[in-house]
C-alpha cells in the first residue's frame, strides 16, 4: 500500500500541489468488483483546501488517473455501518449517498480517523459520524491532548516528504562508499545501524553537555506558550465581536434580498400588465367598424378587414399560464367573442344578399345572349366579391360554421344561375346546328327554345335515315358526277365544327375563371395533382354539407382543399356534362361523320385542360364527355362495317365500284383533313385498319356473289380504286394494305386477261397444251410430230382455222365483251386491252417456239405475224 501511496503522490497529487494523507482501497457496494482508491488530500498553498479524491486505474495501461473529487466541506455524513463488529462497508453522504466496501476494516478505520482529524483541524464543520467506534473519534481528549492530536496530525501530514537535492547527493555518496549496498542489503543495513548508534551516542552526550541551554529554552517556550494563550483569548473575543457583526450583516443582506425580490416581482407584474394591455386592447375605431362598418363600399370593407384582423390577433394572443384565470382577461375574451359573433352574422347576411342580387342581375342579361352563341361574363361579379376575400379567410378561421353556410348558399344560388345560362346557351347551339326552325323540327327541335322531343326509336330511325341518305348521296355522286350534294355536306360539317368549337371555347374560360374565383374567394389553395390520381370519387353535395378533415377553424390538408374545390365545381356546373352529351348526341344524329370533328376538338381541349391540372373539374368533365365521343366514333366505324356487310348488288347490271369502297374514300379524305396534326391520331389509325379489312373482305364477298360481272373484274376494278385512294392520301398506317391492294389488282388483272384470251384461240391453245403434256411425259420434242394426234397435218389443220381475218374478228368480239364487263368510272379498258395485247404476243411467241422445237424444218408458220397482231389491237381500239 505504501508503494501505491508514493506512486499516487508522485504521479497525481504533486503536479496539483496536493499532499496525500490517507488512502483506502474500495469498490462500489452491490456491483462487480472494479477497485479504485479514495484519497484524503490537502493543498500545499493557503488557504488549505481539503478534498476526497477518487482515483482509478486506467483501462489502457498501468497508470492511475484522477476520476472524481469532492470538497470535504460538502461531506454531511460518514456512516461506518457497525461500531462494534468489523465491517468493511461504509457510506459517504456528499450530493448523494456513495456506498463503498473497503478491502479491509483496518484501512476503513484509518481513513475515517483521518477524515475526522482533518475536519477538526481545518473545517470544524458539523459532520455526523454514524456507527463509528468511540476509539476512532477523539472527542473526549483534553485540550492539551487535542494539541497533541493536532501535532500528531501534522506528523501524519508530514509522514511523507521528498528528499531534497543535498540529501539525494549524500545518499549517493554513501552508497558509492559501500559497493555491496545493492548486492548485500543486510550488510548495508547493519553498517547503517552501527553508524546510527554512534550518532545517537554523540547526540546524547551533546544534549547532556548543553542541559543549561535546554532549561533556558524551556523557560522561553513556557513564556511563549503564555503569550500564545493570551493571543488566543484576544482572538476569541475578536471572533465573538465579528460573529455579532456577521449576524447583523446577514440580517441586512436578507433585508436587501427581500427588497430586491419585491422590486423584481413588481417589474414582472408591470410587464404582464403591459403585455395584456398591449395585446388584448382593441381600438375603438376597430370596434365601431365591426359593429357598424359599411360592407358595401371599398373603404368600409378595408376598415372592416383591418378591424377583423386586429380582433383575430387579440383573440389568438398566446397567454401565459394563469392569465385566463384573471377576471379582466375573461371579461375581455367574452367581449371579443361577442364582437366576433356579431360581425360574423353581419358579414354572412350581407354576402348572402350579394349572392341573391347577383342572381337577379345576371338573369336580366340573359336575353341579350340568347341569340348569340356566347355565355354571360361573370368577371364583374367576381371582381366585386374578391374585395371580401380577406374577410372570408377571417370567417373561415374564426367561425367555420358560417363560412360553410356561405359556401353552400353560394353554390345553391350560382348553380341555378349557371344552369339557366348554360341551358339557354346549348339551345342556341342546337338551333344553329340544325339550321332554321323548319329544319330543326326534322331533328326533334321546335320553337325558339329548341328543346329535344320524340322517343328514342324516332331518333334511331333518324340516324338510319341520315346514313341511308349519305349512301344514296355517294351513289348519286358516283353515278352522275354531281358534286353539289357533297359540297353541301362539307359546308354543313364545317359549320357544325365551328359551332362545336365555339361551345367548348366558351365553356372552358367559364369553368377556369369560376374555379380560380372559388380558390381565391373561399381561400382554397389549388395544388396540382399527379396524372393518374382518381378524380371520379367526388361525392354529390345536394342537401349535404362540405366534408372537412379538421375542427372548425383548423387548417385543411392539400387533398382536402382540392376535393372541396371539385365538390363546389360539380355542384355549380352539374348541368354541363348532360348538356354536352345531348349536344354530342344531336350532332351524331345529324351526321355520324360529325363524330370525327367532335373527337378531334374534344381531344384537344382535354389535352389542354390536363396540362393545366389533370384533376380539375374541367379536365374531369371533358374527359368523361370524351369517352362518349370516342364511343360514338367507334359506333360510326362499326355502322360503316355493318353497311358493307349488308350491301346488296343488282343481278341485272354490272357491279362497278362498290358503294362502300367509294364511302371509304370519302371517309378517309374527310378524316385526313380533320385529323391533321390531331392529338388522337392513334384512334383514327385503328379505325382505318378496321375499315380497310372490312372493305377487303366484303369486296371479295361481293365478287364471289356477282353473276353479271366476272369475279376478276370486280376484284380488279375495286382494288385498283382502293390502291389509287391510298396512294393519293398517303396514309402511313395503311402502307401494307396499299401494297396488298396493288398486288390483288395486278393478280386479278392478269387472271382476267389470261381467262379472256383463252377463248379467241381456243383450239390452238388445246393443241399446244397437248404437245406440252407429251413433252412433260418424257417424249422428246423432235419426236412429238410422230404422235398421231400431234403430227404436222393436225397442226396445219388447226392453224388454218385461225387466219388473220378470223383472229381480228375474235379480238373485236373480245374487246366488246371486255367493254361490257368494265365500268366507266375506273377507266381501265385501255389498261386491260394493252395487257391483253402483251399477253397475246407472249402466247404467239410461245407457240412459234414450240413449232420450231417440235416441228423443225417443217416450214409451218402461223397465218399472221406479230406486226399483224399489233395492227389488229390498234385498229380495234381506234374503231371503238
């Protein structure tokens, strides 16, 4: 333990100018044993500071480090646990109780005794020593002995003292003089003991020789002690005087503290009163504005707005705990509540009157818009109401019930007003679409109101009649070449397109301006939603209240405010979607091709609205209507395909260009002009593919059923017409069908030519077919002439049956027959005749080649030449 004590003194306390007096090895009670040392130390400088220091061995090495230090004056209780039995446990009460277990009872007792002595000498503080043996506490020792105790304490204090430089030098000299001091410690110790005895004897002799001087010294010491006693008596009297002064100063200090505390409390009270007066006092001008302010003039509205904001600030002031218990504060808060309720009622009543007056004012302007395809402008009304926007925000934050009631009343009044305006607007549009009143009766409209009448069956009948009229018009166009009816159709469709565009162009700014006004006036922030967000879940608000996800006056979430805007727009403009659907139905019944115009226009407006806000009322409504338009467009395509399947041809007249082929050309030309740069080109491409497949299928069906006109002619003429149409219109999605149409036209042209030419030289064809059959069976070509049925005499006989005159006559009959088969509209006669000429020459060359190979040296030739053939075909064509 001594070695540890010296090491701690050297490494820890000497650098801090402290002396280590006592040490005990301890660990905390009730925990795993992690040993540390409690050290009692004093500082070397005055005034002396006494500390209890906890020293712990470092985890990273063998050195010790200072962990915690407590001043001895902070120690309140020392509990040794048991004064009779040996017990290594003890407690030290500083800021909290520290429980320790010493390595031995002796170390514990030594440490507690040192603490007691240090307290007696330096502090004289009342420290309670509990369960400590009386032998350790020297309370009963006389005053003289107390001095000895103090002296003993000094000895304890001076128990360890470092060697000075001279002492270190003497020890080194002594050890150098005794070489075996290190190797033989016992011999060295004996030598030192002998020398010490010699020195003690010399000292005793010296003392005995100077006994007289000792007696004189003792007398001087006694006198000094008496002087010390006198000084101590004087110091005690001075201490009593100072104690009295200290008590008086303490009383003065306490009095000053109470005065300071009183001043502080007064200042705090003044601050609280100033806070309440400054923040809960509403100016008389504001009170007057809230009670009597003019809500009709701009200046009155501004004064009421400022007063309402001031009232809201007073009501929302953050009161400190306890303020709400003050009678004056309660009274002021009640006054504010009454003012708020009174002004909220006055504001709600005034705005309700404004809403009602607006409905009457707008109704008076409907007459001037009834003859024009325009909607009344609500901008002046919105401009006047926006002056109340800040007051509406105040009402929303202070009295949500009245805010909600105003919102519902606004929707009720405006929905009726907009319903009248929009219905009148659509009636004007329907009248303009159907033309004059007489023509309007044909489509179920009558009078100036233009309301739809008639049953569903009559409307369906109208649709069929319009389709039949268009087919008959197409047939008449093809038969007579009269373009007046087509020009009329184009004019009517262009007029319909302009009217439909005008309707959408009027509705779009109306909805956008109303939605923007609702957002600003009712303080509902519009937040753009991501595309794909569900917008069809807005519930109907008839007879209900607005749903909200917060308590009255609380802030709304983004989705809740967007939902509220959509609900209001649905309630106000609930008639737009049905009216648009009725208008679309009327346009489709007037002419099913109008669905093309409507699909393009509606797609463009939906695309524009979705770029602004994909979840807005306008975007959702136009999107729903677009579905109806697309359904009508698909129905138009399906009807055309059905008309192709139901087409019937005359058994007595030639077929020519089929009606549905001409109608496809009309449809494609019209669609290309309408869908130029349109957003929904994909829908048209899909319709093209359905229609062209239907055309191809039904052309083949009609060709197979044709009795008057050969199948190849029907196929050739109609596929030539289809190919010419697709080449002219250059429809990219139908490139494959264009190539297919060309191939079918070419194949059936060749088939028709070969079939027709087989008749004028029929016997010659049969003869050479037999020759080729023999060669195919293995007969050598030069031996064919030895066959009985195909000898030279038979060949000459067949050739004589086809002199040039007969050939020309046969070709002339063939030309007449082809002329009867072909129609005039497609103008393919010269093409077919030229192809027949080429095919006839090819057959002629083929026959000449067979004669040269199978009948060599026979000198047999045809009775007409290639030049004769060219002359025959040319003269026949010119003669007709």
